[in-house]
């Protein structure tokens, strides 16, 4: 089993590659190979060299391969991690937005209490399931209500109470027997 030769990656110093430039065209002369009758070789004719050009060698080409490998593997991994972190930051911002602004609808039905009653019809409004919606600064979030239907719109008096991280309650202090409404959580204090 042959042992693989390991190269150490050198610090990267870019090479400015230069073309070989000659005056005119390169021509060749056909010469017979001594002691090998019938065999010929091409021998370049002398030309005026304007620019020598960068010589190719194993060490130079291996350095180029090392640089390409480094950029492909290491820099690619860094770019992948940067994209992953950006995706997480975007997801976190999206979660924060969802916590700060939630909407839904509910209906309260029931017979209102008497004139001196301390009980009123109410509904428990659950916040959508999932940690991305849980209110982390309970009870310091605002809930806005908008009545969409009622059996007697003039007798609706809604109140939000018992705010928790996963929901809140709304009661009707008025005498309407059925009230439908939309609710909106606006929570700008989430950090």
C-alpha cells in the first residue's frame, strides 16, 4: 500500500500569470534523432522573446489547487454557516412579529346577570398553540376588540381580563345576549 504524499497548504499569495509573447510566429525544424534512423523530432526555431511568461510547474499548479480547495471547502463552509445564521435571525424576527401581532375572532353567548349581578357571560380566548405565539411579558400586552355582530349593538360593553401567556378572557358587561368580535394582540414590548 503506497503512502499518500501530504502537502502543506501555504499562505496564499496570488501569482500574476503572464503569457509568453514572442515577435512573430513560433516555427519548428524537423531534425533526425541521432542513432535512431527514420525518427525525427521538432526543434523550436530561435525567436525574439518580448515577454518570458510565467513558467508552469508542479509546485505552482499544486498551490493553485490548494487555493481552490481552500476556497471551496473552508470559505464554502463559512458561507453556509452565515446563511444558516441569517435564516435563524429571520425566523427569530418572524417569531417576534407573530408574538407582537396576533388576530382572531370569538363569540360570547349567554344571559347577562341581573342588575346587581357580579357574573357576566364571557369567553376564554386561547392564543394559537406553539411557542412562537406565547406572550412572554404577560400581562403587559394590549388587546383591541372590534364588535362584528350582536343581537343588540347598543347593549355591548366588552372587557378584557385575566391575560395570560397562552390566552385571555373577554366578558360582556352589557345586556346583549350574543356578541361576536375580532381581537388583536398588539405587543410592542417584546424584546
